């Protein structure tokens, strides 16, 4: 597929990079001997928990909110999110002097709800099992004349998330290395769609792998099926940020063309990865952000002798859960 036939291309990501540059943090690539020796590869971690608001979501949220015309900004923005997109949108709106209303599940980590409020956003809670969060959000947006900021199925959001991949490509080039495998987690698929677009533009031979919680691997299922499929109802996972039922329509149009495959990790493996990152690397990663690292540590990736990049997508973990996992 050519760039023109996909919803987002490298030029869109370049434009997003210019928009967010004065506001977002350019996160580094980190490499640790203890991790390299354990897996027998050169591993580079992209620590998006160091990003503004504690996750990659600020990138796409700001790019989208910034794109709203001046005459439409008075109505504010509305978003639905379990926490990281919520904080990204709330922070972007605050920077641009706009009102934000965030529809969040009542079981979202308290820390994420409180941080969202700290940016001046109004938080509206819903029942994850009974309510339709998108319908609630659309109703609020229509009533207030606000702009709905989707968490992943939006070209400005995908392009913003793709700036993480653009940085990976630039930094690997600066090291004189080509990435063999790039791994990122997915809920709706915006992050990995953007990362895949940016990385494949510079390194077409790189394998882009999506990491998901065990039994919540709708992207892996969909890639195998060749079309969007939901994951089976599976209760809960500690990866609260990765519980979307099905890949986004726009994101899967990209991911079905650019991704190599999917891998999974169990909650136990994810917990072990969170603990490893804290104890050995001195990094605080939330469970959803650690699923790629978990898959690596669990031996789900053939990495021997290769250059591997793992995106750690966020660090907004509830304090009580984090204490339990690293104990």
C-alpha cells in the first residue's frame, strides 16, 4: 500500500512533530546491560512514562486539540478514556485554554481520575459493563457544542502518536543501528499504527509487533483473521489501559498492512515485568505500558542477536497496585 492509500502517512507525522515540539518531551532510547544480557539482544526502551502526563497519549491528544479551528474552541472538548487519553486531552485543553470534559469508567484507577481533574477537566463516570461511553460522550458534545476527541480512530491522534516512532527511527539512525523488531502495546491501536508508519518509512525491513494482554489480544486475533475481530469476553486484566474490545477501524486499516504479528503476556508476566523494570532498571511502568517488555522477558519474541525497540507506553499506575506488584 502506498502512503496515499493509508489514513495517515509519514508527512502527517512530520507535521505533528512540528506542532507538538514546543510542548511534548522528546523521550530518549534507553539501553541496559542487565536486560541485554538476559535476552541476548540489544534492547532499547522508549520510556513514554517520562512524557508529559505520564504516557504517550499527550502526543496525539495535543496534535488533535491543536487542530481544532479557533472558532470551534469555545465549546471545549470531550473525550472518553480509562485514564491516559483522559489526562492527555485534559492537559492539551488546559495549555490551549479550552474546557475539557472526560468520560471515564468508574473502575479506572483513582490516581488517573484525580490527575485528570488536576488539569481542570470535568470527569463524568460511567459503568464499563453497562454503559456506552462513546454515546455518553457524543451526547455531551452535542449538547455543549464541543469537539469529540477520540482516543485512537482519528488521523490527528494517530499522527501525534506516530511522533514516538519518528523519534525511534531518528535515534536508531543516530546510533548507526537499524531496528530489527519494534514492539508496542495496543488498545485501540493508535500508538502502534503511528509507530509502524514512522518506523517502516525509514526502515521498511523492520518487524512491527503488537503486544497485548493474554485473552485481550483483539489485534493479534484480527491480524490472523485478516479483518477486525473482538477478543472474547474475558473479565479484567491488570492492564487497564488495554481493554478495548476491538481494533479501531482506521487504526486497523494501517496495522493490517504494516504489522508483522501479535504477542501476548499474562497478568503474572506483566506484573513480573513491572517489578523487573522497577528493581533492575529503576523505571516505573504501568502494567499496560509493560506488556511488550513482559512478552520479551517471557521469551515470546525471537530476539537473539537482534536490535529490538520496546515502547513502554506509560507509567500512570495506581500506587496500591504498584506496591503489590513490586513487593
